[in-house]
């Protein structure tokens, strides 16, 4: 479906815009809900919960610990394309960008969601949500550059473990730096 002619030109931009908007909306909802959760909690406890979630997910990503994360085990239906050449991809991207209606191939977005809910200001949360959408857009559009004969999937199978370690480190490093900065009181 992603390699069809509808994915050339401006429909791709509409899809990517939907991904970013969906991610930002999810972050907004997490921030509002998280504000109620974090109000009575000390900052150190909030960061401890984020650290525990990150540790569990990193163990899962590296294959040390196996557990299922909650996910909607359905794909976004192709019927969204009934809206036309631009609104269909926009809705499809929006639904995929929320992360609530499709598969998540990694556990790291769950840690990001917990971090946003328990620690993020509204601007930081919106940046995280937009970043989630941009990450999905990058993955999806990069997939279009591979051949249809499992090129993308073959590359993932060949390098998946290394990529999981790299993305985990790329996620954990900045998150730890932000936590240390916030907890130390440094502006």
C-alpha cells in the first residue's frame, strides 16, 4: 500500500503532517492526564518511575527480558483513503501518529509516554510528540526507498539487534542528562 502511486508527491506530505499532528495530540493528552498524576508526587519519584520503565524496556529490547507491552493489534484500515488523495493520507498519518491505533515496533515510545506524562512541560511534551511523528515519518518514507522484496525487513533482520542497542542508547543518554539537570536544579 505504501508503495502505491498515492504515496508520491503531496499525499506523502499530508501523511507526514498527519503523523506529526497525531504525535503532538497524544503528547498533549499525556501532559494533561499526567499533570493530575504528578501533582502529588515528588519529582524524584516521577523520574524514578521513568528510570524503572526505561530499564525494563531496554532489557526487553536487548532480549534479556521478555514481556508484552499493551498495543492495539490492528492496523489503521485502508478505508481511510475514501477521503481522497490528500485527506485520506492525512487521516491515516494522524491515526498512526497517535501510536494508539497501530503497532509500535519498539518499547521506547512507551518510556517516552511515561516521561512526558510524569515530567514534561507542555512545550517539551509537544516537541516529544512531534518528534515521535517525525520518527514515524522517517521510518515510513525510508521504507519506500527499498525494494518490495523484503528489502527493508531484510535489513532490519540483519541489523536489528545493533539498531535496538543504538536507539536505546540514543534515547537513554539525553533522557538521563535531562533528569540530572532537572533534579540538580540547574536552569
